């Protein structure tokens, strides 16, 4: 399997994970929701869902031609790292949010590492096709 094919699979998988934020918050609220009650009861959470669903759709679309979408991929990598660090610190500061260290925090970090590794693969460097934006 080629690096590009693996990147396509990773983009679709991470895109599906982003789109699945709302159902994940229903199934496992302590790992995915930052408020008490149903997901729709938090205006802030619904805003985050909107942003991540949109990102998920665009990641799935980017899988058609990853070479043409490196800026989106790198945005996803770096924004996921920053978001995970902030959530990780907040989870450690507030015991009620400790479950996030086993839910959305590692999900964002894993997605970021996988996408970064596939975008920066040795095969891509030699062709110059994918480079950091």
C-alpha cells in the first residue's frame, strides 16, 4: 500500500471521527463532552460540533487528492495538537474532566501524529509533492 493511500485512509478516518463528535458525546460524555447534560444543552459544545463536523467533511473531501490539500492537512495537525494540549492541561486541573485524557485528548494527538507522519513521509520528500505549508 502506498503512502498516499495510507494518507487517504487516515484523512477519511479522522474525518469520520470529527463528524462523530456529537454521538461520541452521547455515548461517552466524560471523554468527549465538557459540560453536564445532553450535548444540545450547551451552546458552546454545539458550536464546537459545527466546527468539527465541517472539518471532518473537508478532510474526507481532501482524501480524494491529498497533494492538493496539504494546507488543510497541516492546519488539522497543528490545530489538533494545540487543542489537545489545552484540553490536557484543563483535564489535569479539573478532576471532573479527567476522562478526557482517555477520550478526545489522545484522539486529537493520534490523528495529528498519523497525518503529520504520512504527509512528511520519505517517499513524499523525494518527489517534493507534499511539504509543510
